[in-house]
């Protein structure tokens, strides 16, 4: 894990994510890239194109760089190579471009979550990154003084398409010597007999050299609640999920369990795109 990207809006939640990224970076001797996206109003963008608001734009850029300098001097970043970037673009576009340009291995983002009409119509920038990123995304919901990944839940249907994302999860967990708890959530709307689920999990596991793991079948009213309740029941440190990266009408009608977890659980969530 050579490079970790931490997008920041200078909020408390973003700093919570940066603290976790710092702990991971120190453990793995990784570089941290701190990115601030300067998303200007459309009117100002139009003015910039006409050359009328260049002084205002330079002022925003100067202030953002000053704030990044202040963040980079935090004691918890001592000994870590830190690169600062200020970019004018929409957050998802800028994060994707920087991720590609710098060959990022992990994105760490803070999130306060959302609910109700805000979640349905707006969503958060973190949610959009989770949906679209080809790179693993670790979402931090609160200040974690002792970040660890001793127990990680991997919730899945253990189908063929989840094997590649699971390999990425194994790469993530090997740094922490984590115990992996593989779980299938059984609900009234997605019921499968126990022997069918057990065979699917057994076939899945047989393709990987796993030693420190458990397998579980957990019943609940829906998948999202089942994952959260199971993770709480074993006091998991982190929840690992695959995401299909649905967009447009497919996303609207089908929703995304991963994005729902990002909004509704206080535990860290790490997502891997299928």
C-alpha cells in the first residue's frame, strides 16, 4: 500500500479520516496525498472563463493551500510523506483523476452520513465515491483513537463476481493480521436453505488460502440491518463490502447496500467495486 488518498473539506469528519489514514500509513510506510476540491459556483466558473474573477479564484486557491499546510503540520502526520493538492473540479471527477494520476491504493474518506430526503435526492460526496471508485474506499464515521482491524466482517452472497473484490480485501487485511468473518445474510425476501448457503461459502473459500476466519449465516429482516446487527454482535472493527457501482435509474430503483451502510452504521466500512 504505497499511496493513500484523503480528500478533505477541512471538516471534523475529514480530519477523523486523515487520522486513520496516518495510522495506516505509519504501519505500511505509505505516502498520504491530501486533496481539497475547490468546487466553485457555476456563475464564478463562467466568470473565470471570461477572465473577470481570476483574483477571487487565486484568493480561494491561496486560502486552501494555507489550510492544507496547516493540516500537514499536525503531529499525527510526523514522519509521513505528505503531498498536498488543491484542484478545481467536481469532487467525484477530481478524486477519480488524482487516484489515477498518483496510482492510489486506498481512498480514506470521512462521512457524517445522511438520511431521509437528503439521502434519497442528494447523497454525499463520499457515497458517490463509494459508488464509482475502482479503488478500495475506507469510510470513517467518527474519531477513532485506536484504529484497528482485528475483526473484519465480509458480507456477501459468495458468487463468482465477488472473488476479485475479495482478493482486494485480503490484500487490505494482511497488513493488520485480521480475522475475517464471512457472513451471508438470510432475509424473508432472499431466503436460501442453509445447505445451499453453506455449499456456496465452502466452494468460495476453497479457492483461497484462508487460515484465520469464520463462516456465519445470519437471519434478519433485510440485508443492511443484518450486516449491521451481525457486525455489532461480534464487535467487529470494520465492515467489508462489494459494490456494483450502479448509476442512474438502476441505482435509483435498486439502491445500494454498501451506500446504505456508509450512511447508517457508525463502524468503518471498506468497499471494493465489482
